[in-house]
């Protein structure tokens, strides 16, 4: 599934020039003022974080940016309660992530799941979904007006480039969008990734780069496992058939 995360990461542009003076002019050289680099955090907020009104599974009216994202680290995915394709597995993976992160969920990072079927997924329905899956504090399920949710989905880049595919809710983009809003640090990870990999991605968004685990510590936490399907696709070569180099 081709997905697109549309987050602006702009380079600063500096403009400046010098005009010299000759012996006939006593004026000192002048320098044009350097252009102010764009504020990346503000740019992302204006272009990709609409402050639409939503309702939590607890029935609380909130605004997406002001109440849920501003000044926070967030992990956002889109789902709907009657989804029978990838959503159940995505929810299980995120539940494993919530359990692994423990008390930091709700304190250091907030999990946000937004319904793509708001007419069916009322706060009461979403509250039942939370209870049925044993989801703990710090993970908020959200519904609202369909037009607002579509604006939010497209602003965050969780859409398919193929408009026909994008219109099919059952084929929605299966990504978790990770953001450190005050730092302007955003990325995405597949919702069906190993939960350890999702947790590692969240930690990289949360922590400054100097504190990121690296190398063997990261790789060995989830060693590569070759599947039977991958082995079936790759046939070992017949070494006896290879020419001998002299």
C-alpha cells in the first residue's frame, strides 16, 4: 500500500549582499539584512495540524491541535470499529506498545486513534471498543464530523495517491504518524510493524538524538526472522554448476 506522509521540512534561505565603495564615496559598505529562516514548527502547525473539533470516547469535546497535539509527543493512527482487515492487528500492536511503554503513555507520549467512520463510531461505540480491547489510560479514541476528519487525514498525509483506492475506507493507509510537536520532529511507521519497532520509533521521536539507542542494542531486540514464504521465493544456487575461475 503506497502511503504518503506530507510534512514540510524546509531549508533556511539566507539572502545577503555587499556593496562596496570607491575612493570618491565616503559611505561605509552596507549589507542587506539576512532573511529570517522559516519557523519549521509554526509551518508544520499551519499546514498540517488543523485545529478541528473532535469528541473523545469519553464524550469530551476537544480541538485537535490545542488540546491533543500542542506541546506534546503523539502517535496517531486512523481506524474504524467495524474494520475487519488490518485494524484489529494494528490495535493489538499498539496495545502491546502501550503496555511496553507503561506509565509514559499519557505522560510522555499520547496515543490518538481517529475514526474514519464517525457516523457509526459515536463516543459510546468507541468507549465500548476501548473496553473490549482492554485499552488503558493515555490512549484516546476520537470521532467528529466527517469533513473535519477528512481534512485532518489529508493534512497529516494518511491517504492513498490513487483516488479510487483512497475512497475505499477498507483500504485506508495503515500507518502510525509520530510527532514531537514542540521539536518539529515527525515521521511515520507501518501500523503492522513489530510492536517493538513501533516502540523504538516512538522513543526516537521522544528522545533527543544524543540519547537514541543504536547499533546492536536496537537490532538484537528484534532479531531478523526469515519466514517460510521468503525462503520459498529464494532458491539456493547449485554451486556445482558455477564455472571455475582459473
